[in-house]
C-alpha cells in the first residue's frame, strides 16, 4: 500500500469512529429523555402525595401523639419534597438541553447527507459501488 492509500483509510477510519460515536450519543440521548420524562411525571406525583399527607387532618395528631414516628414522618416527607423538587428541576433542565441537542444532531445529519451525496455525485460513485 502506498502512503496515500494509508492516509485515506486512516481518514475514513476516523470518520467512521466519529460517526459511530455520534450515533452512540444519540442512543444515550433517547435513554436520557426517558429519564427526564420520568422525572417530570414522578416528581410532581411524590410532591403531591407528600403535600396531601402534610395537609391531612390527622397529620398533626400523629406528630403530637407518636413522638418518634411523627418526627420520622415529618423528616421523611421533608426529604421527599426536597429530593423531588431537585429531581423535577434537573429533569426540566435535562429535557431542555437534550431538546436543543436534538436540533443540532438533526442539522448535523442533514449536512452529512448533503456532503455524502455531493461527494458521490462529484466522483460518480453509486450507492452500489464500494471504494
């Protein structure tokens, strides 16, 4: 093999690696969207359930009557609300970030397709021919 062929195959390998990397990131993005959607659904549910328990008519009775359990319940509900609010905020941020990444990925895919077709037509390469 000549140096020119080695250089071309190395460039082709780098392009394949980059394309594979971007495709893998796109697959991970889909998983992260699922996680952020679950945060958008489950966090408000946990906050609502905790708020319902706190506003229930027997909540303060339980706090006064059952000392240790009442303290444990109050602390647990406070932690649940704090974690759920954090989860909700992070889920919203993650969803917005992934949404903007999706637009950039779509733009990349379109440009890549245009460049591939331009190179194919410029060098008279058909879909059935391989280099």
